[in-house]
């Protein structure tokens, strides 16, 4: 259902490694991982889902508005997360040198279609 969009996100973004649609409960709806990369995207997404819940709660407590996007930069990778609903998000993992701007654009462009598929 989401596989083609996730594959497209990864392959159209320079440095793309993998993408996932996941619930805040840590259960992946669908994911795509380039076969050349030896990353456990599911484990990464589960750990970030827990952090994302805390960030979402903090935004609500602080009344700063709804959380839309989170970016995480580490030594070797970037993770871009776009909120789809109160229950789901889409994450795109890139190598550190990947094109985060293009990834953010593609996530924003594809988010409405992904939301529609969740209904």
C-alpha cells in the first residue's frame, strides 16, 4: 500500500537509505530499505517513535502548535520525520551527506497522499 511511495522517497533523495510509515506505538505499517544498506530501520524507527511521542507531548503542553516535522542529525545519518496524524508518522533516513532539503520537500509533498491511505 505505501511501498511505492516509500521506495520513491528513498530513491529520489540523494543519500536515501530507508523510509517507514509507523505508528507512535512503534509498529511499522510499511517500510522500504535499500538492499545495499545494513541498517535495522525498524529498530531505529521504534526508538525514535518513543522520542517523538515526548516531543509531541511537550509541544502540546507548551501550546506551541501541532508538531509537523522533526530532524535528527547524528554522526553517520540524518532522520527526517513528518507527522501524518495523531497516530502515525513517516520517517526518511539518509546518510549524513544526503540531500535533506530534497528529502524534506518530498516528505511534505507526499504526506497528504500517505494520510489519505491511512483512513
